[in-house]
């Protein structure tokens, strides 16, 4: 066999006659064969098995001629066995040699060295990519675990602060110090949320829901936080929804709310006392006017502005312009990067204009489907959890404590709670103690379980109506909260299907909320727990309004 050597051949197109000469020359005479017969033998004897099907499809005389009608050369690459049965890579090139286009020339050249080098380079790039992906996955997993580990003690800290504040009303200095601790805890939570959000975005694991967005309600929720922050600095905060704006859309309300709070929060933070911040929502022309609308959201301020040279980097992660001179305005530097990525994922754009010393203007343009009334019946419980406010938006990138918003949930006094019994399930002793004190302080009777298995046993052995509600952690030894909930729902107990089970967990991602809902839980509260939201949620379920 001669295919380990480069060789030349020509083919008579009309007859299919194949003439070839091999190198090094063994004879001055051309050897003759039939093209189809020669190729058949060639495929069986020389071409490596993984390339045979491809070669059989490509080395068809009619196909080669047709291809050469459109281009000068027809080239394929095949793996073949060499003289010592070693792997070689060959380049096969066909071309016409005359104007009549009835004679083809074929040249075969060895490209093994080039192919090997390219394969090594490709393998190196593949390994580097795999290492980068593994590193990114490890980073995401680390941050996810750290989120849980950080939220758990932070939950205890914030709960203990609330308990201490209740007993320090007459001690002004102590109360002031506790308020500072609480503010720092909220700020730490905002950092955790920002880093996690950015990590999820980078890993492509960020979940975007499709729920109802009522523009007026969206603005009201944003204003509930921003107005109090503006009031603290005597900033004139104004907002306007143009009359032309459609009332309801389909999209991720929580993510859009997060973006607006991030940008408005920054506007308030970087605007001197007595300045102005304005929110304007307009509807602009869009070709597909029947099913979608294009919104333009403008957030402007009279703040300190941004250096011109920094503007191109304003949406980069960890970018901070003014912070080099204003340490009291420090933040993670992730708020705008997160906002940019969220808007991009939604299919929108965000731009910024700024004059240092005069102010800044952010413009968001976003195309959203209009809300179809038929979707109302298709909304699942997860959307209801989010829209009713059981999951609060991530904290604004600011040291100010976000104002508590009116979530439309029931608020009751202590007398309403008295006589109701809650099964409190958590494996962290400190969190149990804090939660128990807070709940008892509101009039509840409390039973404790330190893992899911114990919780199932206590509920199974209880009389009908003994427990009014279960607060369930998720990550626990022996049996986690998800499995415990499924076990409880499957019991023959008369209250197994009806008892409200609320997740109270450090697991804070959208998939975590979905997992708790699918296990049979009624709501999801992320640690650190906002006590007012906790009691409003409990009241809502105990009263039967939820």
C-alpha cells in the first residue's frame, strides 16, 4: 500500500477512469483503475474507521464535479493508516485541469504534523475551558454554601437585636448602638445578596419568572423603600407614570423592582441633602404594538455625577468611581453590574449620561408582552408568593436600612396570636432560641423539633387542631425540611393537607422557592427573617386569608 506517501492522480470525468502515480516513484508509468472501485478499496484498507462514513459520502465523483462548478478546489481531510499502521492525516484536493472541465486532478499531501499540533492546541483549550468551568462551578457552589452559612448566624444576630431593642427602650445610648448593629447587619445582607446575584448571573443560572407586572403596583413597592431613604436626606423624590403607559405586563416583577431600587437607591445615596431624584416611566413607539409595548424608564438626579473617564466602566463589576474619595458611600460596586445584566437578560438596554457636579441620568428601554387576562388562571403559587411580597427584593446597595413596605398582608395584635401553637423546626440552637422568644413574645405557644424526622413524628402524634402552623427549616440532619413536608402531607392525620407549612430557610434562590412549593409548603421566607413579614405571613395563614 502506498497511501503513507503523498501522491498525484487525474480522473477522466466522462469515463471515471482513474490514473495515479505514487511517490517516491516506483515506475515512470501511470497506474490505471476505476475511480469508484479504487475508492471502495481505499476506504476498506486505508481510511480509519471513524472517517469511513464521511469519506464514502464525500468521495463521490458526481458530488465532486458538482461542487467544483461553484468553486475552484474541493478539499477534504481524512485519517488513514500509515505503513507501520500509525495514524496519519491526509489532505485530498480535487480541481479541474482544463477549460472543458472533463479532467480532474487529485493531490494528496500529508498534514499529520499540522493536524497533531492543532489537536494539541484544541485539547489544551478544551482543558483550559473545562478547568475554568469547573472553577466557576466551584465558585458558585462555594458562594451558595457560604450564603447559607452566613445567613444562618446573621439571622440570629438580627433576631437578637430585635429582642434587645424591645428591652432597651429606656436606655437611649444602648438603643442607638443596637440600631447601628441592625443597620450594619442589613448592609452585610445586601453584600451577600449582591455577590450571590452576580455569581448566578455569571454562571448562567439566574432564573427569570414570567408573572404579572402591574406598573402602578411596581412603582408603589419601589416608592415604599425609596421615599423613606429620600426623606432621611431631605431629597425631593418625585415620580411619574405617563398616561400612555399600558397598565399591566408579563415579566419578572421582582427582578425589575430590584433594578429600579438599585438605581434609585444609588441616586439617593449620591445626591447631596436637599437635592432631587426623579423617576419617569413612558411608553415609546414599537412596531409590534398589538402584543408588546416598549417602556422607557428614566431615573435622573442632581447628584455629584460621574467622571467622564469612568462612564465606560460604570456597569463593570466592583467598579466604584466616587468611593475613592467618599468612603462613607461605600458599597459592593455590584449594584449597577447586576442591574445591567438583569436588563440585558430581559432583552432590554440601559444607558447612562452624567455631568460631574451636576447629576446623572439612567435610561432603561425594555420591550414587554402585555398582560393577557387569561393568564390569571394559570399563575402558580410561586408567582403568588413573590407578588404578595413573601420574598423581599434584595437590599439596595446602600447603608440605609430599607423601609418596610406594606405588603397587603394581615396585621394582628398579640391577643390574636395568643392560643395558637406553632411547631418550630430548625437544627440551629441559637436560631431556635431567638425565634422561640420572638414568637412567645407575640403570644404564641411553641413546640420545638431539631430535625425533619422529629417534626414529622411530633405532628403525626398530635391531636387534630393541636398545631396551627409549622415553621420549617430546609437544611437539617436526618431529614431535611422538604422531605419532612412531603411526609407530613402524606400522613393520615386530619390536618395533614390543611396545616400551613412555611419555609424559614437560608436557601434564597428562585429554585429554592420552587422546591419548597413543590414539596407542599405554603410560603417561603428567606433568612435573615424580617420579623414583621414573618408575623404578617403567619397572621395571613392563621386567619385564613392566604
